């Protein structure tokens, strides 16, 4: 198993806090238990995704503005991050159009 960085440890500890768990619960209630991307029911493995593209550690822990977060299912979260990695690397949003076209086929 790979050793966790200090940033990873900090995030893990934060995600185990009562404040974070309450925040996630409130977001779940606000979203009526629905993944806002797919419209599917949220699963137990759903993730709370931070909407800031280049969020630093302090942004990540700032849960004072719930609009900066969305709860999505694990697979939706994976797709979001895959798209973000591609977009950040190539500075090209066309991947979203290509993905949409492929799904339509």
C-alpha cells in the first residue's frame, strides 16, 4: 500500500470529522438523494465533489458555502475527474463533445 501524503492524510481526517459527515448528510437531503448529473439515486459509495477546479487545501475544508459541492455517485465522480484531467492537460473542452457524440451512437 502506498504511503499517504500529508495532504491526503489531512483530507482523510477531515472526511472522518462530524462536521463533514453532517455536511454530506445535509447535501444529500438538499439533493433529495439524487445524483445531479445522472438523475439516479445516490448510493452508499457516493462522493461529495468540490466544484472548484483548482481547489487548495483550505478551499477543500471550507464547507461554509454548500453551493461549492455536489454529491454524485462514485462512477459519476470518476467521469468528472477523468474529464477534468484531460481538460487541464490539453486545455481543450472538445472531449466533452466527443464523449457526448459517442454516447449518442
